[in-house]
C-alpha cells in the first residue's frame, strides 16, 4: 500500500513559497480556487467582519473545525486576546490597500488554551467583497514543510471526503481510505487502475474532455457518476487540479471527491414531486405549463401549428359520491391510461387536478388528425371501467384550441381550450368542440362524412372499379388494380381522395379494407374462370391495415380457400411511407404475408426515401414506377435513362416492374424496349367497372401493335 501521496511535496512547496502579493494580481484572486482545498497551509475566505466564509482542509484542522461547516464563526475569535488589536489593524490595512498585508500573531483553538505563533497574509479579492487569508505556522521553511507534510498526511487518511490522485496516463496513483470505501474497493484494488474503469460510457466521454483541459492547467469542478464494485451508482462532485513538476511538465491531477448520491436522489425526488402528479404519474400543472411554453416557442420558431386538448370527465363527481374516493382514484388512473393510448410518444398528457386532463399535440399538419385523436379519447373513455363490484361508465368533454390560430400565449391558449370544453359540455357531453367557430363547423362536416361513410357500407354504396395492368410484351391484360369508389346518393361517384381521409380519421380503414379484400377476391375468382387461372388483382393497403392484427389476414386466406383462389392471386400494394414507418414491424408483417402466399407490390416507387436494398430486405415482389418518371418520357430524356437503370436493377433483384401513369403509345413503346414488364394508365384505360374490364381483357389492347 502507498503510504505517501505523490505530488504532495510539490504542492507544499508551491503553497509555502507563494507570496500573496503575487496572488493578489493573478486571476485566481477572483475566486476560491479548488487547489487551495488541498494546499498544506491554511487558506480562508473572510467577510469584512472576519466571519469565515470558506476554508480549506488544513485551515479547518488548524482551528479544530469541520470544513464547510464553520457555523459563520468569526476568524477573530481564534486570535489570542492579547493580539486582537494587532489583528484589527492588520485587517483594516488589508481592506484599505491593494497590496497584500502580513502580520505575525498567536492563534488558539479554544479559550484558555496555549496559543501557537502564525504568520498571516491577507488581501481583498478583485470583487472587493471578501478577504483572502493564508495562515502558516511561524517556523522556518523546512520545519513548516515537514509539519505540513505530517499534518496533511494525517488529514488525508482520516478525511471524510475522498482524495484521488491520477498520473499523467490517468491511472490511479493514490486514493485515501475514504475514497476506496466510497467505491467499495480496497486501496490495493484501486491502485494502478485507470480512472475510466470506475465510470460508465457517458462518464468516460466527459472525463476524456476534462483530462485534456487539465493538461492545459485548468482546475475544474464537475459532477460524475461512478460505478461501485457491486455495480451500484455513486454520484460525486470532483474538485480537480492539475499537478506539474518543476519544469512545467504535466504529472497528473489531484481531486477532492464528495459523495452527493443522497442529496442528488433527494433533489430528484423533490423535482419529481414538484412536476408530476402522484396519483396518475402524469405531468402536473407546473410541468404542463412549462412544456406548453416550450412547445409554443418551438412552434413559433418552426412556423408550425400546435393543438391543445382540454379534457374534463363527465359525471365523475357521481362516481366519487356513490363508490367512494378510493374507487374514484382508480377511475382517474384508468382515464389517464386510456388518454395516453390515443396519442403519440411526442405528445404530452397532463393532469391539471381533479378530473381535468390536457393533451399537447405539437407539429400537426392537418386538422383531421386532431379529430382522430379526440374521437379516440372519447371512444376509450366511454368504455365501462372494471372495478371491484362495479362497472362505472364515464365519458369526456373535450375542448380544442390551436396555436397560433386561436391564441399566441400559453395562458390564452389554455383559456380558449377551457372555453371550448365548456361548449362541448353544453352541447350534450361526450363530444369535442373547437374554440373557433369555423374550425368547429369544419369538424362537424368531417364528422358527418364519417357518419355517412358508415351508412354507405351498410347500404352498399361502395363499389370497386378496376384499372387494367397490361403485359408489355404480349399486350394482354393479366392484372388489374382495384380502386374504391363511393356512389354517394347526393354527390354522385366519389374518388378515394374525397372520402378515405375521413375514413382514416374516423377509424374505419380496417373495416373498409376488409370489405375491399372480400369484393376483390370474389371478382378475382370470377376472372380466373373467364380470363385464365393466372389473373391477379391488386388492392391497396393502408398503414393502419399493416399495423392490424394478423387474424385479419388469416380470415382473408380462409376466404380465398373457400373460393378456391390461390393466395398469389391477390397482390397487396403498399407505399414507401408505409414501408419505412416502423420498419421492424412492417418487415415482420410482410414476411408473414409472403409466407401466406400473398404477393406484395411497392407503389409509387421513386417518390420517397426507400432504396433498392430495402426492396430485397422487405420481400417485395413487384415494383411500381411512379408516374413522375413516365410523364416526360422520350428517347433522349434523362427519365428514360432512369427508368432503364431501375428496371435493370429491379430485375437483378428478381422483381417485376410495373410502370404507372402511361398515357401515350410512345411512352408504352419506350417502356417495352426498356424491358419493363407491365404498365397501366390512360393509354390503355382508366378505372372500369368489372364487366368492362373483362371485355377489354378478352379483346386485348390494340394500342401496343
């Protein structure tokens, strides 16, 4: 075991030989430099009335005090009474002059105790608010060093704070018993070990930066997380100072280590209690106000919209009155959980108090996404809650306000959302209301479309049209893409863009998608009987369907089996956005679909961020080139070169290629020469009712000849 602290003599020499007159003009005069904490002479910071504000370890030992807990004692009370006048004159001179003052007198730890001679040096710091005092026993230089070494060694080994020295290579050259105890090691286990061996990855990165700064002579104080021998965490403050030898070479560093684990845990607990609701663990009003302010600043900076939902539970007082507050608390916890299920991870759900909740929705581009979340909240809140001996039903009233449309400050936005919530209450409860009248009318119109769409399913107003997909080598119609239409009783035949967004916001995509598959499968069976067993029908898949339960696809396969339809007869078309949104889940789902025998086509390829390497990874069968590559196709165009390159690479990966948006015979011919497998577009036909497509397929496409 090391019995000496390397570098100690260097520090003692520097501290004992330094003149305070030089220090008075240095940058260190302006602050309490950590190096003095471990200097082998007494070092004090005093108020003008001599009250001790700070002191180092040797100073505390000389006066018989605990460092950091002087109890606001005056330094003067440790001066022997017969030297009080000398000390007062010395202090006045130090306060009133820019030069360092020196005084020889006697100090004593306790009254009636024998004094000991000392030499004091003092000067006012650069701020003019305190006095710096260096205390040395009045002996010769060599006795001072010897006694200081002995005293310092005793203090180091018995200190209540850890002392840690590293060499130039950041390996441990000394630790005192307290430091070893703090980490759960013996001193021998720590010696020669790199400092980084006691830290996690984050701490190592910070340490590397700080070591570089120390080699430049910078003293620092930082909070680090160490790992104890048993794996538990030790949070500690390190006051670190570099050590240099006589010729100025960096020898390592010395640190005073203070365990702050308990205080940090206490501070974390206090912070959590101040910012989170104890019952639901959601952010409380204080945290909500802070986050709302931050999100509004971000929205203002990024020029984006933000929605605030104010949710009040309907009839919650009746639950408390009939079932008691304990059951009422369980209802609040369940309500908080259900609201959280309806939002994104980037959104904030908070409990303001009582039965009032808020949701912050930042970065929203369209109002219908707000509708979807509000509808989801209302639907989940309305479900019965399972409690012991009871199944209370509650509902919610939701007020919605938008930034910057309705208000420009957090306070005003919350007030607007609150007013909109009361409008929802007055409208009959279990509903949501926008603060702005125009937005409310638009939301009501969207809700009406959703209601009409539900009726359309029941009343068989939906129908499928089919666009032919032509084999460019034979001119035969071998495939068709199923395209949804709504024959509205008042508005006529509607394209998907006019109603599918409402179906998505209303949570109807799975129901509509199931209807589309069943209709397309039955039609594919009929066409295979009429046009040939290899005829395929493509249907579009939404992200919601890809996220749905596997049982849905199992039901489809069972339907195909009952129809005698091979699974490969159906091609599921997905977009690049769906492919890359939650790539891990989508990859697994596509693997399941291919194992079932269904084929997968990637629609609108070239408009997003996927690459050909993604295609093989995700198990794609067909690649559909976006119409943007086709519309300007010509012999000498860059689009033709791009199409040729994509077709060649797709074929190398074993994929077949379909060109979308083909409108002219010239485009069709160029694509055929480029080796494209299939094409669809108005050059052949638009979306047709099933009988018309069958007639076209039977006579062939003469445009290719």
